[in-house]
C-alpha cells in the first residue's frame, strides 16, 4: 500500500540528517509481518534475493527499455555514479553509523549500502539523471497489537533539468509496472521464508 510522505518524514529516522537535501519520492508499506527485531531478515532477503527483482512482464520490459536508453544516452557511465559525479552518503555519516554495520549491497540492482541499524537500512545509487536512496524502515503495526512490518521509501535528488524530466517521465511506469510487482515479490519471499522457518 502506498503511504503519504509523512509516514516517512514524521518518524525519527537517522536518514533525515544524512539526506536532508533529497526529496521523498515514494513511501510504501511492505507485506512483511514480523517481530521487533526482524529488519535484518528483510534486508538480507531484499539484498540477496535470487531471480528477477520485478517479476512481471511489464516490469521487465520497463527495466529493459531503461537500460537501453541509459546505454544510448550514456546515463549510466561509472563517472556519473556514486564516487564519481556524486560523493557517497557515507561521507556524511556521523561516527556511530560510520563505525557500525554497513549492511549488504544489492545483488540485482545497482545500489550500494550506506548504513544499517536495528530499524533502518539505506542504500544509494546514482547516474547522470539522479542520486537516489532506497530506505527500509521497520515500523510497529498501526493496530498496536505488538507486530511490526517493513516500510520502503525512495528518496531522490534529480540532476538538473534532465533529472527532473526523467523522474516525471518514469513516474506512471513506476506505479503501474515496477512497485506493484516488486512489493508482491517481497511479500511472497517473506511468506516463503516464514513458512520454511516455521514462523507463525
């Protein structure tokens, strides 16, 4: 389920002080019911999942088109990525986060982990169009019954006019073809893991 931006901005996440110049693009509830200490399981599943991260025909087609356009226009050159066009957000971390767990990089998408805590994980990616952050938070369920679940937020800093046009252009495709398939995949993998571990 898509959430209002305040579902992210009203929580005391550490990312606010690190990526304050990024805008909140999307916030989603994740179908990952669990206990208070389960963020690490979600991060490991998401980062190391096997197979297609967006398992739908439309999602695969959109990604294929995006990578073709990137190759054609040179959007994804290493010089335009993290450590090239933009400095890594790890350069902004306070000492406790810099010395703490970094978390895993993504196996199937070009995101590099920035930091991980008990209830937060952030990873970053950059190209010629934007610098983006994928943030996973672990939040209590709204019913107050003691359960928890994941919350995924995408933060972006578009690169000038090109980035603004790019983000506006891909917005309907993200909502139609990318996010629904991605969230279904996360939920299916989570349920399969719980079933395999005997969790109830």
